[in-house]
């Protein structure tokens, strides 16, 4: 049972599209607006889901995983030594 009233302004073209869709689906404007609001809330809640965010980030980053290549198989193991050596040379220590 609907008990709350909410009023907002929309552009004329949006209002006309909503009314046209309500007539096409034989629904009240209230039902169309409630469905639109529920859909938006569900999408918004999905965006707030940390697991979903991690999946999205992983998908975005996955195209870059494994694409950097130095040709040195031991690079990740020797990086800290290389940085220390470089700092010693730069600072004379």
C-alpha cells in the first residue's frame, strides 16, 4: 500500500516519455516511477557492494596483468638491492 508522497521536477521530454511508457504498458505513472526508482536503487546498491567493486576493478586491470616485461627473470627479487645501490651512488654513502 502506498502511503508516501514525493514530488520532483523533470524536464518536459522526460515527463512525456514517462507518460508514453506508462500508457504503452498500461500502468499508472505512480507504478512507472516506483519501478524506475527501485531499479535505480538496486543499481546504486550494486555499486556500493565492495565485492562488486573489486570484480569491476579486477576486470579493468586484468588487461594489463602480465604485459610488463623487462627481460630480467629475477627483477622482482633484485629490485630492493638495485634501489639501495642507486641511492648509495646518488648520496655517496
